[in-house]
């Protein structure tokens, strides 16, 4: 008789529940991460901080600082983004306007017609668009309504989780 380590699985072995030390579910809390913007919003939430176009830049800067964020979506009537105001927009305008900038309205300083995406868009599409157009925040629209905001940091974090999952799957395939 061959040593037990060389024997195939026995019927009693197959009936027992098997456990593994490394599983995707254990490491990531579920199946493979989604590859859409909706998956990012599911993880981070759909909170979006907005401001009206008639607010002053000082009010906007105070809001950015108070909330410790880098961008506010500028929303007029109807809930559709009219623009986006980022820290970069403020810094870019300080040189030309000096301290008077803070008395100007948000609509005078904001980036108009921001590029948007939908929850169904792929992470790769959003990442490519952000990189190509050189911006770091993208409003998410669904049925002509603002439903979220993704940042390049959200994209990078999501991609790191995907790479961790892929690495785990490779390790599992190697171990058996």
C-alpha cells in the first residue's frame, strides 16, 4: 500500500467541508471587486459636496477647508452640475486677482461643463479620461442627476484592491 500522501481523495474526504487559509472572500469581503464606477461608489458612498454659483470664492474656500476636500461641484437649479471648483482653480486665479479673488463669485472662477461619467462606466475609461484631460475629480451622473463623485485617489485605491485580488488568485492557483 502506498503512503497516504500519495493516495487520491477518499469519499469521506470529499464529504467534509474544506477550508482554505487564503480566499478572496476572506481577504476582500466578497467576490472580485467590480470594474465599474458603481463599485467605487458602493465602497465610498455617494456623498457629494456642492455649492451654488452665486456663492463667493471665500465661502467656497471655507467649505473646502472645513470639509477637508479638494473640490466642490457647482450646482444650479435642477441638480445638474454647471461647473466644478477645485483648489487648483482657486490657486490658478490668485495670481491674476490677488485677494480680490475671494470676493468674486464661484461662477467666475469655476471650471465650466465638467466631464462626467455614469455609474456604468468602467474604471479604466474614467482613469484614462482623467489622465488624458489632466483633472482629478469627475462627477457621476445618472438620469441627468448628480449621484456621486469619483477622484483619482478613489480610482487608484480601487485598482490596488483589484491588483491585490489578482495576486491572491495567482497564489491560489500556484498552491492548488
